[in-house]
C-alpha cells in the first residue's frame, strides 16, 4: 500500500477542471487532505466528493494576491501544515502578437506567472517546515516557444525561471521544487484560451480525444512528487521538441512554424 501521500496536506490550484481536478482526485485517493482552489466555487463543491473525504474548497483567483494569501491562511487554519503546493491554475491564448491587445498579455502573466509567485510566496514558510514540494505546471511552450501564444510561452518560461531559482536558493533546506511540463492534454484549456481582444476562443483547434488524458497526465505528476523529481517533460512530441530546441534551435523554429501553419484556422493564414 502506497502511504507516501497519506495525511499530507496538498493544495491544488485550478482544481475545478482538467489536470488540476485529476491531480486533486489522485491525491485524495492516495489519502491526502486536499485543498481545491479555483474561481468556480460551486463547481468545486459539486466535485469535492469525487476527490475524497477530506477536502476543502476555497474560491481563489490566483491573479489576486489577497486571494492567494487567504488560500494559504485558511489551509493552515484548517490543517496546520502544508506539504504540497501544485501551482496548476492556468490560462492560454491564441493570437499573433501584432494583433494582440496588451491586456491579454497582462492577464496571462497575472494568472500563470504571478499566480504561481503569490501562492508560492505565502506557502513557502510552511513548505520549508515540512520539507515539502512546490510544483509549477508549465508547458512544452515553457521550453520551446509557440507562435500565437506569446503571452503563454513568456509566462511559462517565467515560471520555469522563477522555480529553478527557488530550487537553488533552497538546495540545502530539503525543499522539493518541480517544473512539470505536460504535452498536449485533453482539457478545457483551449476553449478558455483568450483571443486577440481578450474574449475566450470557445473552441479547440485540436482533436481533444486523441490527446493524453488529464488523468494520465496527473499520474505522471504524482510520480514526480513521490520521486521528488526536479523536472518532468511529457509526451514523445514534447520531449522531442525540447531536445530539438536545445540542439537545433534554428531548425526547430522552422519546424514549429510549419506545425502551427498546419493547425486548424492557423494564425498564419
Ligand atoms: N491541456 C494542455 O494541453 C496543457 C498543456 C501544457 C500545460 N498545460 C497547463 O496545465 C494547467 C491546467 O490546465 P488544463 O489543461 O487542465 O486546463 P483547464 O481544464 O482549462 O483548467 C484550468 C484551471 O485553471 C483554473 N483557473 C483559470 N484561471 C484562474 C484564476 N485566475 N484563478 C484560479 N484558477 C484559475 C480554472 O478554474 P476556474 O475557471 O474555475 O478558475 C481551471 O480549474 C495550466 O497551467 C495549463 O497551462 C495544459
């Protein structure tokens, strides 16, 4: 019987959908006390029984510093400790930078980057006390840039830089810091992605049923937590992209251009 997560207190941001919900459910099934954080409070309350017997739902907009502070305070008030923080809440986009309202780029940074920074800042003393884990769910786009996702790639590169720094700062303190990069995973992320004017895209250009499931993705995240991995990159395409970006950056730019040019309603058309 796997007891690693038994009784641990784990916060998952963006737990109302997709990878976050699947992660919360796996942690709950392994005996963790789970805090679900997202904006959709009613939805989380409905989903909470599927996560486990010890679940706390907290309405949190991670782009609001006060919400993140309260998330940590209320977790500690309930359970007195924090062992795991999964910074998963995230937002994508799809528009060429030349057409982009700058408010979209601000929003992407506020949710993806600042949301991670705020939650990590307030949780850090508690995570240091337990020699716990902090995770940033980034993306392959946080290693190898994706056209028409300038704000998304920039925010995910930024999270990686932030967390890689934090790991070195606390190398001798027993803190586990993992940068977790899923490949394409079936979820609501492309429907919710922002277009040039900040409205939601409302559809996906990909065949979602052919992508990795959120449950499989969450399984890898759990494995990374248990093995205290520093970084994980998922899917064959994702691993090949990161390797190619490092070894042959110019070629990878051209291949990435071609890949996105073939996408449904490509931004290059
Ligand atoms: N799916 C993929 O292909 C893929 C690939 C690589 C990386 N990722 C990353 O994986 C993470 C999870 O995405 P997903 O694919 O599972 O997408 P999803 O199904 O759209 O879930 C996104 C989650 O983030 C939450 N969220 C969004 N804005 C928020 C805010 N301001 N404050 C708090 N929560 C917020 C949403 O909840 P509310 O709307 O209720 O707030 C939702 O629970 C993201 O960081 C994403 O960038 C996804």
